[in-house]
C-alpha cells in the first residue's frame, strides 16, 4: 500500500539528485537523501538554507550554518515534545515519516484492553518508546547501541516528565540483546524495530540489514509472547521492496494466524508532482 503523508510543521520544499530541501517550523535544511531526484525546480530556494550538510565520507560529514541557528529546538507531536539538533551523521533526532506509525501504536495500545509489554530495538531517540508508554504500555524496553543517542532519549523522556513511566533504556547491540532475552525466558507482546542498513554495536558488532534481518526476525519470533499482539518494522534499504519484506516476515514468523500490512511512505514535495519516497513499514497483527 502506498501512503502519502501530511506531517505537521514539516514540509519538503524541493529536491534534486540525492538531496532534499526541507522546512521544519521556520528552519530550512539541505540534507542528503538517496531517494531524492532532480531537476531543481526553483534555484532561489536552494541559495541560502539555514544549514546544509556537507558529507566528508560515507558515514559522516558536517553541518554548515549560513544563518543564526539554534543548538537545539523542539518538535511537538501531541501530547509529546521531542528535542532536535544537527548531528554529524546528517540526522536531526526524528524520522518524520514515522508519524503515522506513532498514531497506529497509540490507537492499538490504548484500545488493547489488556497489558502490553513492548520491546523497541534500534530505538534511536525514543519517539516510539515514549508514544507506547504514553498510550498505556505497562513496560517498554528501549534498546539502543549508541550511548550518545541513548542519552538523547533520556533527555526526551525528562522533557516530557516521563522519568517515572515504565521505560527501561538499555545500551546494547540489538542482536546480542535478543539472544540474551531468549535465554532469560523474557517475552513481549509487541516488538518494534527500525534497523539501519549498516551499523555497529557498542563493542564493534557489525550489523548488515541484507545479511542479518531474516536471522534477527527468526529470533524475534521466539521473543513474542504466546498471546503476542503485534510487530512493527520499518526500513529504508533501497533493495528491500514491500513484497520481499512481506515474504521475509512470513518465513520468519511462526504459523500463528496473522495479518501483515506493508506501507510505502511518501512525502509531498511542494515544487514537484511526484512525492519523495521515505521507506517502508510492515505492521503485523496476530489474531
């Protein structure tokens, strides 16, 4: 299913080959995006963004500020606030295309009429963890390999006065954590994962989406409780098409009755008819 998103306080002004020009509140940013296409529709728009990202190598780069720019700013997703800032890997603290998934999580957990334990892998700065806790999950385990990103989540948690909510942040390689949880006998009703294409754990563990995803999902299948509620996975890998992701999920998860919906996300571009592709998500509900 293809879905074009309307995102509050966010829009893509224009795209050119492998770059997008976006506006968040009143701030304009120029960032790399492998899905972006040209040609430039309005060159004046590109002349003086507030900040642009200059790539130094495949992994990192630097932000060039062209105007006075805040060190941090806030994004509001009712009723939550998220801290945003420019980081050296081009990201800014949120993936805006996930907003529809946040709404889905809120609706599913708040209407479940039973306790829901959540595991959030590759949890980043924690938007989904906070959304799940706010919706009434009785436990959220938030697993993130990067110490600085985990600290960013903790700042978001404090910002929303949610330090007493049942969220447990853990700095750990996702694969290793899953293996240990299986041995401990822990089980979860809802599992979320937003794995990167490539990544490294805190002790140098290497993650490769194409090689490791199916193996991880088979282990995650073991972690699902007997009356598991669901699973949500998002990815931005260019070669992982919706039908392939659905096939991997069918092969990796057990034979219990389930409903799988796969969404291709698109964000409108103000100066173009064609929206910008923004990854895919699969939602699995167990009946």
